[in-house]
C-alpha cells in the first residue's frame, strides 16, 4: 500500500480493505476512531451544548428572597447579575415599624437599594423596631 492508500481505523472488513482511502481525512487522520463514531460524538456534544443554552435562557437571573420575619409576605424576584435591585413594597407587622432590608438575619448590615448590586442569590431580612405607645 503506498502513501495515497491508507487503511481507515475501524475499517477491518475485507471489502473495505481493497478500497482506496484518500490521504487527507482532515482532523480525523489524527485519531484512531472511525469517522462515523466521531460524527456521532460531535453531534452529541452539539446537542448537549444547545440544551444547556436553552435551559440557561429559560430562567435568567439570580433569585432574591425576602424574609419578612413575622411581617406580611413579600414575593421573591429574579435579578440579573450586577444590576440594582428594585425595592419591594414594605411589609407590615402589627406593633412594629419596618426599618429596612438587611443582608443578615441579625439586621446588622442594611441593603442599600441605590448602590448595592446583585452578585449572588441572597435572602434579605426585614428589620423591625417595636413601636412605643
């Protein structure tokens, strides 16, 4: 067999042994796998990538939850990474005054809706101060 005739990997049948194989197989010449198998692998990879993109686009953004800590319920929102969060309507709680939304349950670090941007999925906690009669 001269240089212009090469045996393809995986082509072991007698009728294929006599066929001439083109010397150039593109990227396939560097691997010891049949062209059909590589085509299936490539198609499979493309399908997986497309599914990942479709699923990622269905629900974009990060989930921000609001824990009203005994007050009226506030719905969660989805927000894109790096964007400012819109302030939701303040919850109410009988006998208490709402003091704002905080990053921690102990209400030590207040969230600033004018400057703080979303960088991860978080829970914001409502701060309360007891009303004095």
